[in-house]
């Protein structure tokens, strides 16, 4: 995967080699890297959604088992209300995750649109497309900022805002676009940073809850039982340990969006910016690996 990503980014750099300046080259490369981030973020959202529901179900199953089926049946009204309440909370979290996914989709589309503006041959249709995407991002930003994940406001994870002063770009269409767009995109990237941190925090809790139950069900209980160990006990223990280790990889995703955001800030503010795309691509690769590890965790971490 890493080789493929490097080839992709390199091809973008060569394609825009005829542009007016190295800065435009770097901007197009940044946009390509941004598209890769969006791909990884989509997968992170998918796994976070799966983990959220799995952890919630695991908690409900444990509560039902502790009370016993008879007690639950005798107090059906109470348990039904509690289940419906949990369903509503889970649904609210899923809606927030979908909103974040939509924001990332818009950012990815915007990156693609402004890449078309770097060659100086932008049509009015291209400019209109970029403006429409910018309007959609600007509209969605406040909704994301006021949303919550796991009861925690996304805004509580935000870093202090920085006022951007956009340095002049040689290509008029790109320069005009970024003069008006930079604050909105900067805010969206700030929100993505906060969202990834919030998601990572919630994922750690969700996966931890599911894995705790899995460890008891598949590893500890069979081991201390008087019965013979199941034939898949060693495999279950290995799966649990690998999933448990995967939980600690969250900082890689946070570093990837932080680096992407920092690179955007440098590119729009500093005419002499020299972006280390090798580091950015390495961070994106680590994020991709983390998402893959989370996927393995969600596929092995459910309760039985």
C-alpha cells in the first residue's frame, strides 16, 4: 500500500511540472495527500461506527446476563425504556460520525477542485464548482463544531484558532479562490483534528469495553473451566492480544491530520514553504495501518 501511495503522489508532482512555480507544485501535491487522508478517514468512521454499536451491545448483553432473563422479563417496561434510551444515544453518535464523514467528503472534493486551478487554465465551471463546495463546507462547519461524540463536545478538543494571511499565488484563479477560502478550509481542518482526537478517545473506550468482555468469554473463562480447552482457544487469545495492542495506535491518526493541517497553513501563508511530503505520506501510511488494526479489532472484539 505504501509504495502505491508514493507512486500516486509522485505522479501528481510530475503532472504539474509545467506550472509556474514550485509552490504550485507543492499545493497540488498537498491536495493529492489530502485526498488520501479523506480515504483513510472514511474507513476510520466506518470502524468507529462498528465499534460504537458493538461496545454498546456488549454492555447491554452484560447487564441482561447479570440481571438474568427472568428478572428482565418481569421488569420488561423498565428494561425496554433503558434499551430505547441507549438506542437513541447510539443513533445520535452515529449521526455525528456521518456528519464528520460528509465534511471529509466535501474537503476531498474541494481539494480535487482546487487542484484544477493550479494550471492557470481554470474555467468558470471549475471555479463555480470550488465555490459551491466551499459554501457547503462553510455551512457544515458550525454543525460539526457543536456536535458531540460519546457525550463529549467536539469543540472541547479544538486547538486555538489562528488567523491566516494568505500569501499571493501566481495563478490568479487559485489566488482568488484561496483568499476567500483559506479561513473556511482552515476551520474545517481544525475540526477534523478535533474530530479525530474525539473519535480516537471514544474508540479506545468502545474497543476496550468489547475486548474486556471478549477476554473473559474467549480467554479467561475457558482457561479456568474444568472442561477441556476449546480447540480455538490459542487463536482466540492471539486475536484478543493483537486487537488489544491495536487500540494504542490512535496517535498515528491524530498526527496525520495535524501534519496535513500544518502543511496547509504553511503553503497558504509562506511563499517559500518547503513541505516535507515524505513525512506527510509516512503519517498517512501509519494512519492507514491504524485503521486496519481497528478493523481487525472490531471484527474480533464483539461480545458473545
